[in-house]
């Protein structure tokens, strides 16, 4: 958008907290008109969310995962997804997470867009993929601390459920927006 | 969803970092089959996102805000919104943030749903509101470090732009999903 008179400059950054999932930095920033302010921002890995769509007798169904979320302390019903491994690109991460979490392998995988999960606080990006032409491989490949159930849900149920438990994962809502743009007849 | 065999129990929580916007806790948790693991989670305030819709000659337009985001270090074009003030309820926060950031006051404000912005890492909730019957009050009421431009955008432009700069705020995508559920003819 060019220099709009709204842009800040980051003058320095200092790590003040670190853990395996993210680190926290205090950043000194200069406003468009010269104020100096300190902001706290988090660096975390990029990750992928996958919208896996089955075609059953000509009708679409989503494959979802149900799992415990330690931040919100509740069960959540979501699209599969997860953090990139070191050196992995976005489509590879999406395909791997889909297969590990759901035991479904994608014949076709295609990027729908990307978002900043929380641009005020976090530097990372979530990459949204559509997975189609799905083949069941028989078994999940879960981490030792992952407990994940998979289930198939009709588009109407998901759309009507969004924004209330168990459909409360905000970034699933973002992914659904990109999917429905391509399939508006489902809304 | 009842006791599904997927639920963890949090046994203890210890604050390990604090700043004005959030704190970080290390939580010791017990898995469904008795593993003990440590997870890092953040507590932050709830906030509101407002979808402000003007009717101009029978056509809808969104009021958006353009602002610098310190996490992603870029300009972002978003629905207005912000963090609850102490003691404030969700509709009051939504109405106040709309008026402060855009100078538009809502005659009608109605909740569309709520999400966990990042349920793996964060405990908080974002509340999504629709604002209609809008009246221009003449002036924004910005914090000293807020630099915000407002603009009006047609639904088609926003829907087509989602998932690419400047429409990269994930939680705006979540809000748009809830709005489009009510107005599917716009998709």
C-alpha cells in the first residue's frame, strides 16, 4: 500500500521469554510522527490448516478432527493442521498433517490463501489448503501427546455451527471463508 | 461433548512471563490415559470485532480500518475492534471500539458468534458483532499510539481479497464467515 503515513519502523527487538512453541520480544518502534513506543510481540512457527473434502454420492463432506485444546481448556472440532517441520514447505506440511491426524491422503492439494493469525501480537502466518481426491490410508500417525478423533461433517452442519461450541476455532472460520468463496452454492 | 476420552485435566499453572497485553503460564496437565505433560499457554483479555455495514442506495458496504500491525509488521485492512475495558461487557466494547476507531455509531448492534482466536495457545475469546443503522459522529477518538484510516469497501472486493494482503487478518476472516452465513447472496 506504499507509504501511507500509517507505517511504523521497528528500531530494535530484544527477546524476553522463550519456550519450545514461541518466543516473546520487546520491540522499540517509531511511529509515523516520531513517537517512540515499546510493543510486545511473539515469534512462532508458521503452520497449515487443511480443508479436506470428500465427495460421497456427489455430495461434499468435510473431514474434521476433535481434540483437546490446552489454551481454551475445551474440546474443539476443527479442520486438521499443524506446525511446519524445519525445512518443510507449506504444501508438504499440509499433506503430512492431514495424513498424520486423519489417516486420509490427498491426491490433490491446493493453496486457498494465507492469514496472520494475530497480526497485532504475532509475526507468523497460517497457510490454508484445500485437499481433495482423498484416499484412506488406514491409520493415523499421532504424536505421543496427541489424542485425536476424526469425523465427517456435512457443510450445512458446519456452517450453521460456526461461532458456537464445538466450532469455536477462529482460524477454522478463516479457512471456511476461503473455501466458501470457491463453493458459494454451499453457503 | 461429554467425557469423550479426549479430555485432559490441568493440575497446576505457574505464571512465567507477564506484560501489559498478556501473561504466559506453564501448565502441568494430565492426559486421558495418565501421561503428565507441560504446556505453555497465554492469558489475554477478550475482545470484540465489529462488522459495520452501511446501506447505500440499497447496496451494502463495509466500513474498514487500515492500521499498522506490530506483530506482522505490515499495514492491515480490517474490521474495527479492540480489547474490552475492565468491567465492560461485549456489546458495550463493540459499540465503543466502532465509534472510537471509525467515528460511526451503531443504531443496532447484534452478536453473530464467538471464537477462540488460538485455542491451542490462548485462553481468551473474540466476540463478533454486526453493527447496522450507522450514523456518522464526525470524529474518531483514537489512543495516542493509534493511527487509523477508515474506508468503505464493497462486499465483492472484500470477499475476493480475503487471504492476500491487505486482507490478511485471520480473525476478520472468521467474522466474515459469520456475516456471510446471514447474507449468503453476497458470497
